[in-house]
C-alpha cells in the first residue's frame, strides 16, 4: 500500500494511491495515518478495504509528511562506502548515529528555506525506515518484523554548522524544513527487499547522486537491531539510513545550494520529491552575530 496525507500544512487528510496512481481519500476509514493505522493490526484492517470503493480526490492537493506519530527522527551517517570515500573518512566500524529534530519534518514538495546564517547548504537522498512496533534489544534476524514501511527522505544538511561548530552534527541536520519525507509511505509488504533500491538526486536538472541500497555498509536490519540496543524504538520512529556519493561537499570544487536552485530526488518504488530552495524570511539579530561568529553587515 502507498499511504499519503494531503491538504494544507497542519490540516492534512489521510489517503492512499491506487494501482493507477490516483489519490483516493481514506477519510471515511481512518482519522489519520498514525501508529494505529500502520501497526501490524492496522495494516491488516486496511488491506481489507477495496481501494476502488474509496472516493477520488480531485485536483492536485499539497502532500504532507505521509504519516504521523514521529517521536524520534534518527539519522545514520557515512553508511555508503562511496560516500565515506568522497568525504575522505574511514569506514565506520559501528553505525554513526545523530538526531534530526522533528521540527525539520516537511512535505515532499515544500520549499526549503536557507537559514539566514547558512553558507553551505547540502543535499542527501536517503531511504527512510518507519518503525511499526516496539523494538527493544532485537536481533538482526527479527529486526525487519518491527518495520512498518519505507519512504524517501531528503536529509538536508548545513556543512559549516556540521564541521566547523564543534562537530555537532545534530545542529546541522534539524533546522526547519531540513527533513522532507514522502511522497508516500509504502508498507513493508510492498518492499520485499530494502537492500535492492535505486536512489537518485538531481540539482537543477543535473544528476548528482545515483546509488543503490545494496551498497550500504550496515543494512536496514542491522541498523534497526543496533539502535534497539541503545534506545527503545517505538511505532512512528523514522530512521534515515545514509546517502550515497555525490553530495555537494564532495564535489570538486564543493557545490552548495542557494535560493533559486531546484532539488529532485527519488527512490525506486517510493516516489519522487521536488523542492525549491528559497531565502529565509528571518534575519540574525545583531546581538547574536558574535555568538554565531558572523561578520557584521
């Protein structure tokens, strides 16, 4: 199943994409696409619904984050061999873990506002993994039984914040709009092997990233198992599993995003995103410039 949420930001309605790619309303079936819906029992109930009996949604409404209940948004860094190589870093012996704050969640076509103190805005296409049931100290063998589904994630990053401000990755990854998700939440039964998916990302029509999840250093099952030994994973938790080579930081010379740029990214079977980069509506206050080590205007 391909589940979606559509409508204005903060007032999204539940829906699904039928076999012909048409958007249909689930409003008479469920209140929203929450943990009760993508839990094992919730998915069984949804599969009994005939998509052709659901009303078609007219027009082309905005698509939001395709599910609710995200308690934790967890990132995995340097999880593709070619990306570690372009960064000039050794392959990790354990998954590199960081946080993306939930305020960064955004719809797949929402614009990305470059923060006013940002100079090195970068892109990363990533496979998103949605937890469907509590996972605590689970084995690699059983890890995928706790996965509800998968989605396309854009792990937007600010490299100056990441690398030159105490190497604290979290503050480079969780700014508003830095986590577009969707367009769809694809249930796990429609993704028989998450380690065979093609990933691509274009900037202004030029292909920058092209990889496959088979090239992950740590598989989805290994990541879920590993994380469950350091935190309890709960239904709705979202894991971004790393990006292949081709990020802006790895270009020679480096290339970063600016207002006016357009980013398009896609994962096989999980849908395509498109974001316009726009200028921030905010400015940095004078009394914060020294703290942020910014030059005076």
